[in-house]
C-alpha cells in the first residue's frame, strides 16, 4: 500500500455575489488548479491571469506558492473574485504580516454587492412598465 504524503497547506474561503471558493495554498512551484482544471485554462483571459496573480504580486510571494481552489455558483467573474479573496485570506493565515500590503491594495475586502431581487409588477428589480398617460 502506497502512503500519500500530506503537504502542509493554508486554507481560506472567498465569496463574491453568488459564488464561493474554497482555496488551499501550498508552498512550491506546481501549477495552480481551479475545479481540477489548470487555472490558466479555467480563467483563460489575460486580465483574469493578472487578477489571479495580484495577491502574490502585492506581497512579493510570486512563484513561492500554488493553489488548489474549488469554486461553485455564480458566473466566471464572481468565481474569479472569490478565488482571489480566498488566496489573499490564505496568505494572511500563512503570515499575518502580509495583512497590511493586502489591505493596502484592497484584496481583503469582501465586495458586499449582491443581485437585487425582482419586485412584483416590475419587469426586473427596478425596471418599470412603460407609462402611458392616454
């Protein structure tokens, strides 16, 4: 029987809109994954790649960590932002001194905006039917 060596990791949860991401941060140089797919394939846009690297760039830990994230709910943008928040929180659990640089670039702030519910008689949350005087 082969025993699998347990690596030490730092775990955190990130949320944005309807999406939630559980992020595990490992020390090393492997490829990061989101939902079992390489992060570069799951978020292929260059802007998304830049956004994923932001927490590491802000703390000067580029190339020292890789992450495995499980993200569910919402769309791609919400999932991306929830993963970034999870990475930032995991970095703080790794080293509390990293809180200040992450806070300075506003990566530890959870975006509180949610989708507003639709009200009766309205077409959407705020869009009203056209008014006709005559």
